[in-house]
């Protein structure tokens, strides 16, 4: 099997390059070698490599900068996924793409299902939603995996930030009014690899029968405050902490250009029923991620 992995230097992509390796030849590329803002460049990579499956782990993820760089965000998050779907369809390949909980406004007050109406609060969520729709319109052998609050211990993330803050400041102030699904990038990558392995030699027709949008995130929900508490609890080097307390705060205390959904817990039952897989409870995954 030949796999074109786009975005291999990011949080998920770094893990994907390793998780996908046992499945076949992995052609791993990232910017500037591939430029998703350049349609011809993007098409060229698929046409030259002719993979069996494209895994697109690249995105414009600067949520606040997207408010002023909307054109660039749209090119990478909306136009490029549609182009990848078209090229996948042209060569009979499968496509796996990642989206985000930011397609929702966070006002539902309970777990979001795949068919709940999206209502992005900012340019990042809007462009990611447009990417979902572009893929759906092509009708290729594709699945889009909406995930949330992705973190790594190898790349900058909320987890690494909290660990750094705890070693720098006497107190941390973390918001209690944002609730989501902390998702360890390694678990997301491994689940992706398992799906590809299930399809095997007949991945494209197999995935076409299951095509669509799925939620895939750490099981359960937590506020950022609860998440930060758990990060410090499971930090194997607590003796390095300067911080002696985590204080609750509100999102309004930290104004940002882009609004965040207040409650964006994703229900992942559809993915579990279709593929027989579910990510572990978020706190169990965090323990594993932080284990020495």
C-alpha cells in the first residue's frame, strides 16, 4: 500500500508517520515541499505519487490569526481538501481528512452528533466546515474525522504550555467555561492506522461504503481547568513545579480575536459502531502520554 501523508511535522502527522509505517510505503510531506495554498502544487503531488490513500493531517490552525488571514486559511482548510478529494477520486484512491469541533458554536449544552447543525464562531471553524463540505460534494472514498483539543507532549500544545507555566508561575489561572474532549494525537493516529488496515487492499471501495463525517476524540469531556488539574496531577516531575495553585477563570478574562465554543464535547458513537474503535477516556490517555 502506498500512503501519501500530508503534514507529517505537525502533532498528528508526526505520530501518523510512525503509526502508518507498518502498512506500506509512506510518502510523508509538509510545507514548503507541498503547499496546500497552491492548487497546482497540491494536485501535482497526488498525480506524481498516485497513492492508494491520502491522509491529510495539514491545516491552517492559528485560530486567532485566521480572523485576519482568512484567505490563506480558506485556501488550506477549504479549497485544498476539495482538490485532494477530486484527485483521490480521479485515481481511485481513498482520502482521510481531519476537521474540528470548532464547526459548532458550543451552545447545544450536550454532546454534539455528526448531524447536528454546524455554526462556526470564527474564520477557522468556518473554513474547516467549508473543507468538509467540499469533500462531501466530490463523493470520493473519503472519511472526515472531526476531533478536538488535540495535544502532544513532543510539540507545542495546551499540555506542554501548562507544564511550562507550572514551572514558571506561582499560580495558574485556567478557564472553567470551555468544555471539550482532550485528545492525545498518538491515539488519533493509531485509530487512523487501524481503519486503513481494516480496509486493506480494498481500502477505497471499502471506505466508499462508509464515507462521511465521523467524530473521533478522547472519550468524555472536561473543562480546561479540569484538564490542567489532571496535567499537573500526572506530571512525573512534580518536584519541578513552582505553581502551588490553579485558580478558576472565565474566558472573558482572556480576550482573543476569535471566539471559542463553550461546550464542544463530541459524541463518537457513530465511529465506534462503524469501525469498532473508540479512543480511551481522556484522562487515561493523558496518564499514558505523560508516563515517564
